[in-house]
C-alpha cells in the first residue's frame, strides 16, 4: 500500500501531457538534475511511462527506481505479461542509473541489455519496482545492473546494461512530423 501511495503522489505532480524532455534541458542539466526534475513534475514524464504504465519514483546518484503496473493489455500470446514490458522497465532503470551520474551536456544510449527472467509476471502480480544501480561510469562507457521485484521482495527478473556516453550536441532529433 505504501508503494501505491508514494506513486500516486508522484503522478499527481505531472500536470503536463507526456513529452520528450526539451533539448535545452538535456544540454543544460546534469543527468541527476534532469531525472529529479522529471520525477518532481518540473519536466514532463516521457511518453513511454504513460504507454506502459510505469513512473520514475526514486533517483539519487547511481541509483534509480521505476514502479510499474503489469496489466492484461500487456499479455503475450500465452497469457502472461510480455517480456518486453519487463525488459523496458529494466532498461529504463539501468540506463537512467547511468544517466544519473552524467554531467550536463552528456547523454547515453543503451548498446547492450541482458535480461534474465526468473518468473512470469501476471496482471495480478501487483506493482513491481525496477531498481537500477551503477557498476561503473567512465568517459565513454557506463554499466549498471537492475532487479525487478514485487513489494514482498520477490525477484521477477534481473538485468545488466552497457551504455555509450556521448555529447548531447552530437545527438540529432528527427525533424519529420508523422
């Protein structure tokens, strides 16, 4: 119950529709400041968080936690929550853990994600938390590990990532409107 109340408070801060973080905010804020601003509702939540029903709920240097709610809408053909949902939560927590360590003007992209599924996720599993922790961050490469657990501490999946670190000024956004 405490998990749900904490998440409700964070969701209530998000009054703007979901949107990518403005490029200027990416260039001018450290990863930690940017993630805190998203969590506090000062910057919009990313569209993926609304699409897949998960939110950033904790952030500190080298550690990030997302909380998500599995639903039947995320079922795979055999009637459990698709591994892509689990993988997305884990990718988000481990990559953002790396991002939390980056200075202003630096960005990242996942170049490798390894996920181990321990048990099936079902819609009635309840809220799950994906906690990512940095292993190492250098000037070009960052690594992190993450775990997806329920409120009782039961493990559902775990992951590791390797992220490429780059200058935000090198990032190009697609200007097409679809």
